[in-house]
C-alpha cells in the first residue's frame, strides 16, 4: 500500500459510472471508431446473452432502463471507454486506485484485473435481476435529498420509519446530497419532513426498486451463490469498496464487500476521501455521463478531473493525461 501511495502523484484515480447514468446512444462513437470497443461489446454480448449494441445505441430508453439490462449495458460502455483510452495511449492507464458507484464497482474490478469482463457481464445481469425482483413494483422508492446535513437526513429517516414501513440513507454521494430508499410511503413521509426542515430540493428518483437498503436483503441472499462462484482474483491496484470506503486488493475481501453492497448504503464520499490518500494527479471518470465528476467537485473543487464517454471527451482525456502524468 505504501508503494501505491508513493506512486500517487504520477498516477490516475479511475472512477466508473453507476446505474442511472445510461442514455440511448451511449458508447456508439467509440464503437464506430475503435476495434477495442467492438471487442468489448462482442465479448459482453456473448457472455450475458443480450443485444447490448442495439440496446445501447437504439434503445428504447424504457428498455435500457430495466435494471437487468442497465447494469451490463453500463458495465460494457465503461470498460469499452477504458479500452479505447488504452488503445490511444498504447498501453495501460497509469492507475493507482479505482472505484465505481454501486454497479460501477464491477467495472473497477475489471479495470483492476480482478474480474474478467465476460464473468462481470454475466454477474451484473443476474445482480440486476435479483435486485429488480426483490421488491414488487410500487412498493419501494428512492429520493435524493439536497441541501441538508447528513446527520439531519439520518435523523429524519428514523422519524419517518415505522416497524412496517422503513426508509434509510442509501447513497452518501457528496456534501449536501444523500439518497434515501425504502418503502414508498416512508420515503414520502421523509420527503415531507425534509422539505419542512429546509431541504433545497427533494427529488424522487425514477428507479424500479429501492436499492442499497434493507429491502434488498432477499436480493443479497439470491445473488450470493453466483457471486461465490465468480472467478475473482486479487486486484492489481486497490479497489475502494462502496460499503465502507476501504481500499481492497484481496479477492476474498473484495467478494465479501460486493455482497454487502447489495443491501447496504453506498458511501461514495468516503470512497473519494480514501482515493485522495493516493494523491492521484488526475481523476478519470469512464462510462456514460459525468455524475461522479460532479460529486467530486462538490467534495473538493481543486481536484483535476476528466472523463471518457465519446470521441471528444476521449481526446480531452488523452491530453489531460499527458499534462498530468
């Protein structure tokens, strides 16, 4: 670990998108230009049995948003972005640490050499199905609370919960933004209390299930056997786990953290704080959207960031890497 930190000033922190970042057309420019992207799509499609090119490039958006499809689709686009960057650089990105938001943690494991792409694609498709089917449609909900202190949101969740109807923090994204999840009526009560407490905004999220809360316990139990059989290896660089913000390289430790992640909150702000200890020269977001870069700036506006999702951003990332590393 000490060696990794010493390298940090010359290296890159890799960040990978999570569910919700998807959009119709994602990855198409990279696929059309780079053989590396075409290989990634072909391997992932064969592994998970989905027409990912059609779904990513043509949609429809409603189908792409289905959890069982969204998860392998975003994974594929994220890994394709990484491979295209490597093709441009003529070798591996000088990564010193990696992390991803929820689903993105699987992309981080692929990048760190801990999980083959094909196995990751199969695994996240099954993960998506387990999570989607754990709670009947309409029973659960999620909402983003903006403009309140974390401790206030936690207190409001406790006040809004009953024995039969529960809400809890699900994503600690950045200062002033906490996502909550649970039973739909409890989330509604929480939203009312948050607005009354002075929240700047409370936005119900368009998700099909309440992720990263105790309602996902059936999903975790169902997913566990597949995760246990997955061929995880020790990571080449530390992967910072969502569940507690700790860096891990040991395969067994990574596996335990992945399972806990299903029904426990995502501590993204803690992940960023841990990644800062590696003092990366550049923070690089790979995959659709720039959500993680936005969180990063809210945590520390002084951090230098770039992203890769299309040809323009790829070119800019190559330039930023040249300057930083």
